[in-house]
C-alpha cells in the first residue's frame, strides 16, 4: 500500500502528464502550412494569410531593370501577305483612287493558327517479280511503318505531351482530337504512345542513374502516391539540370536501397532531416525552409523570442550569402566563426527556456523515445546538426532550401489531383520515367515536344552525351 507522499507524487505526475497532453493538442490545432510541414491542402477554410519568409525589399514587383522580357515581334518573312486595296478616298471627298500609284505600304502582322487537320501520307512500295526465283518482292517499308493505317510519331508525341506534361486526362485528350481534327482517338492509342516512349527511355534512365551519384549536390524528397487504391511513394532526386523519379511500395531505406542511387552518392544531399537520409554515407545539408517554419510556430504559438532571433539570423545569413556570391569569393573564416558563435548563443537561450527532460527517480523507464515538446525536439536537431544547418555558408553550391526537390515533386501531386490515382503500379512507374525525361529536358533548356518525338523514334536525349548529327 502506497504512502500519502507516494500517492501525492503519482497524482502530481498524472497532472503534469495531463497538462502536457493538453498543450500538445493545443499545439497541433495551431499547426498550419506556414509554421510547419503541413501541406496547404490540409489548412481547411481557415487558411493563414500568405506571408513570405523572404521579407520586403526595395524592388518593385514585376520584371527588374535589365530583364530582357518577351513580347510578340514582327517577322521578316511572313507566311502569307494580304493586300487591302485602296480604291476610294476615306477622307470624305469621295475621290477615285483606283488609278493612283501606291506610294508605300503600312503593315501589321497577325499571328494565328492555321486550319487544323491531320496530314495523311500514303506510302507506296514498288512490287516486282524476281526474274530468277519468280517470287513477288517489294521495297522495304520505311522505319516505323508497321501497319496498313497508323498514326505518325509527331501526333503520338503530341498525345504523350498532353498527358504527361499538361496532365490532361485521356477522355479530354480524345475530345480535343475530335474537336480539332475530327478524329476519334482511343485510350489505347494514348497508352501505346506512352509505352513506346517509356521503352525507348532505358538509355536515358541508365545515364541518369550513373550521373546523379557523381553530382556534388543533390536534392531529395518523397511524397505519398495513390496506386491501385493503396498508398505508395514517389521519390525524387534532382539538381538544377537533372531530375529522377522513382515509385516504390515503401518510403524508407528499403526503397532507397532498391533504387541503388543514393547508396553510391558521396556528395552533399539536401533534405528535410528524414532519418533514412541521415543513415546514408554521404554529406548532408538541411532544408532551412522547414526549420524556419518550425521557428515561426515556436515564436508565434509558444511565445519564445529565441526562435524569432534565430529565424532572423538565418535569413540575414542568406541575404549576405547572395551578395557574397556576386563577389565570387567565400566568406572569411572570422566571419564564419562569428556566425557560428551567434547561432550557438541563440540555441543556449532556447535551452534556458526549454531544458532537457530529466527522468524522475524511482520511475520505470518507458520504451521508445521520450516525449518532448516541439521546441525541445527542434533544439536537439539544431544542436546536433549545426554543420549541416549552416552548410550553405561554407559552400555556395548548397541551396538555402530544398525547394528544387519540392518543386519537382509538386508536379506529380498535380497529376494525382487530376487523375485521382494510378490504376496500376506499372502505369505509375511509366509516368515517373517519362516525367524524369520531360523535367530533365526542360531544365536543359530543350524543347519538350521535340525530344518526345526523338524518344518515340528511338533517339532519346541523353544528358551529358553530345547530340548526333
């Protein structure tokens, strides 16, 4: 039987636990896409007001001075010229000008679409009788001509472009083809175009898997993907010039090992501090956008000033880094040391407000990680991974955020919103392969449509390989 003092201790611990539980629930209710990693789609109707972490500048919105801009300009040789004859004077006198010479022309150009139609090319091969064997023989059919009636590579590439770049559903693509060309296009035709491109992209995919481990900095992210009614995962690895997507049933280390890219990577991986990434043998850099959102939460919802001070320091570091990059020189070692000291001093202030939890004596230890507040968890991470948090100051190739990977994976989420989910795992893998190709082509400044045509005819773009011809 417990004594009165022991019962009081147990009651106090239960009360403390209840208070902590209520505070945790209150913190969860305060989470938004602005102060956490919660996606905007889960904000509901009470969406927070947009507020950029970049802060205000003296620059006006829109194009900045020196920006070349893009506008419609006349061309030197138009496709056709239409002459508008002046036969009577428009000034009101009614004079006859039909016999007057033309002094000069004023011109205006109109850019418009020609009448839409599919151009049908009939291929005819000569058939002759061999004078020796007596057999009927004919000219070999051109490459790619395999059926009595079929669509050409330009049209098939256009169908694939609409589905994988513009994310149009199959039914709407069929409707567009009928409206523009008067031609019914089946879902199977579109699927065949996609499969043909996917089969031709094996050399591209292999080149991508060989080049990514050699990159100095790679961004990584992952997100849920609905496939055949079940949760799967889309993984992305990207740089400013390359993008790779992979689909897997799992999210963690099993998926990363099966892709066989990151286990070979020894450069700097930019991510959101997800544990399976931390287990990889490469160097690391943490996404500061995630950390800033957590600092905003701790400052605004927990009223802790150190979080605001650290957020301001990180943003100031990044602003000065952008200026230093223009000078094409690294920061002096004294400046870097001073920043690390400021960083550590702010963390000490945070620890004073959020001391580590000290286990109570005579209380059995529970299995698993100890329950901590968000501020305590963030401080643990910031203290343990200081070099990864501030890596962007030491190497200007390292981005301040993981936005590159997040932007690349966002388009997959757009596709999922349009389609709901993928019907088969093979279909999801095919889409990931083609999107890897399209996104890489776009980053390389190339024409997506032209390179889809090249892929469908068996000559896909290979990054790092000079174009033939």
